[in-house]
């Protein structure tokens, strides 16, 4: 959590789009994803200044549904792969 994050409201309020993107890769994370997203969304920075993107790596469970219900944007990656493979 970014509870101690300090920001300059003059800069933040002049932004037209989110300046911070939290990208969360996920594969079959329906158990752990809700707590992770709750932590990201439960912080002091106002919601309009950041976006949360869950990259669903071809999950076979409810990962994408849960991410959307919690307010994250979901990107689908249909090919399961590890870094560099």
C-alpha cells in the first residue's frame, strides 16, 4: 500500500489521464487476486490518478471476472508463456 505516498496536488489535479499504471500479471489467481486488488485500491492516492490493469495469461478460473468486478481493466493474453519463452 502507498499509505505514506506524498504528492503535489497542483501537479496531480492538472493531469488528464492516469499517470500511474499498476500492471498485475495473473494466471489462475482467483484465490489471491481479490486481496491483491484490495491492497492496490485501498491507498491514499485518489483513484482517478492511477489505473489497474490485470493481464490474464489464459486463466481457466474466474481471474478475469474477479478483476473486472474489483474495478481493474483486464487484458487477455491467450498464449501462456514465461519471460523469454
